[in-house]
C-alpha cells in the first residue's frame, strides 16, 4: 500500500504501478526549463579506439577467476553478500556456475 498525494491509501495494483511510475517521472523531470548553458574550461580526455574496442569484449571465465582471486577473502563480491573467500574456496565446485551468473 502507498499513499497518494491526497493522503489516501491505495492498494489497487494498477493504480500503485501508476503512482510509482509517475513518482519517478516527476523525480527525473527537468523543471529548470530556462537554464542557461555555457562552456566551461573543464575538459575530459577522449577514449582511444583500442580502449573502446576492449570495453565491448565479453568477459571470459579466466578473467572472472583472476578478479575474484585478487580480492581479499573477506570482501563481498556480489549483491548476495557472500565474501570472495567463499567463491575462492569453492571454485573447483562452483566456478562454472559463478561465471554463468548475470549480475
């Protein structure tokens, strides 16, 4: 249940979905229509073509293993909260499945 802008409690799923969608649309709407744009002195380096090509490559199992084993065993490596040491210790059993996970 959520409260609408009028303070009424809503439990209808369709109306709840609309409330949530509207909330985020309003949250990310630019209300500063008359804002002035200007160029600053701040610049950022361009990424070269070779680096861009590396960014689109798929990540291999060995890269996952290398990254995981470079971590401190007590660091949490994924949203499930298991520390890296758990995966390091179970790599022979669970390594293939770990590489199949979509984070």
